[in-house]
């Protein structure tokens, strides 16, 4: 996640510098070299101006959604950025059973992060549309105990360590594919509207990860599927005003697979959503 944010920041700075550099290029009639060919000089600068205008128009555009007719649209987006908390639900209870007690976590530091990057939708009228989206999310469980979840184990297995971890995070990343039924109200006096979205969602596991930080061992990272469900399904709801709202998600299948002691252990998420 940090690498993704660093790369995004780098690309933003790179393109910002490029745009700034283009804007400081010479324009016709200013500081023309005395010995330059006049026709060639002005032809070159006309190209610079056209290129600058093209870049400015790209900067002014929203994310590249292609509209077919007036109702069907598809394209690349960055929206439905979910930032919130995760909770484990053990056979209907927020209290973990003895078999799952090793997964005891710090609630304030157990998080959910996700966003959508693709969307295909159809608007029936100004107040209702259906769309299918694609994106990514991360469930980040901050474990309380000084344990290490084992890689390549036949079931979800752990060892107890004689190390005091300042951070012991157990996480999973998924490709998420939500289907949305999106409702919105008429514009209010300020030109804004309330929105409510509900629908099912499926996901495909990308990877599992353990990240540990301690004074004794430094920083360590381990990757495996850790018996996280390869396929998950659930439902979600979002409600908000303008571009800010609340979300809640609940996944109906087990959080882990091929690990009998974790049968009935599921997950839910809730928090803020940006970019409605």
C-alpha cells in the first residue's frame, strides 16, 4: 500500500513539473533569437501552443469515462475510496471463540481500505443507475499477541514467539467487483444531492501477508495465501451527501477456507467513503 501511494505521488509530481515546464516555453513574439529563421521559429512556437492547449484540456477533464449515447458509460475512475474499520464475526458474535482467540486484534488499528478503478454503468433516469465496478481492497488485522501465522501450513496455524512486536499485522488483499444500485435525490439549493447505493459484491484473493516490527528482529514480511478464502461474496451499502458518505460491508462466506477451526468466522467493515 505504501509503495502504491509513493508511486502515485511520484507520478503526480512528475506530471505537474512537466505541465509547469510546458507553460514556461517561449511563445511567439517573445525573445525570438535574432539569427533564427522567422517562418521556422513561428511554426515551431505554434506547435508548442497547440501542445500546451491540448495538455490544458486534458488537465481540465474528469477521469476518462466514455459515454455511449446518453445513458451507457464505461471507463477508468478513482472513486468509492473506503477507509474504515474491520471486525471479525465468529458465528454471529464479535467475541472470538477459544479456537480463534489467537486472532485477537486491536480494534482501533484493524482497518479496511479499498477503492474502485473501473466502471461500466447504465443510467435509467436522473435519479437511478446500475453499474458494475472493479477495484482493490485490503483487510489489515492488527494482532494483539506475539505470534507468527505460519506459511504453507495445512490449516491456519501459528507459533508463539519470544519477541515483543510493536506491530504484528495480518492482512489480505482482494480484487473486488461490486454491482451497484445507485439512487440519488434532486439537487438541493446548493446544487448537491444525497445518494444511496446498495448491492452485492464478490472478490478474488490476490495475496495474504504478515508484517512484523520489533526491536529484536527489525522489520519482517511474509507472503502466503494463509488460507484466506480464494473467493468471497457479500453485500454492502453506502449513503452520503455530495462526495462524502458512510459505508458498511458484510461477507457471507467464511473468511478462511480449508481450516476447520475457523468455520463460521466472517468479516464486516464500516467507515467513511469518499468519491460517491
